C-alpha cells in the first residue's frame, strides 16, 4: 500500500516542527518520492545523520508502505 505525499509531509513535520518540506511524486504512482527537507535540527549533523532523522520520522514505513524516497536535506 502506497503512502500519500501529504502523509509523508505530516510525519516529517511532526518530528521536525520547524521543517520546510517539499514532496514530489517522481513516477505518479504514490510509491516513489523525492523530498527536500530544510530544518535547523540538521545543524552540525552529517548528511547521513540528517537522513536518519528523516527516516526515523517515517516510523519504519520505508521499504514497506514507502518504497523509495530520494532525500535532500539542508539547514536554513
């Protein structure tokens, strides 16, 4: 079962309240997304740590409900 882009955005914003989130459906299938997440919480973190924070926000749905998520993370 695919996840809606709005659900992904909501979950990320719940974990990172100051985040600016942009979600793009790459194939129109609700299963392959690209996300750009900008948050002050990423300051001082490596890119891997930033991505881990986003994956943690998705509460284990990666690889199940959400098949593919291309991530771009930044600090403001």
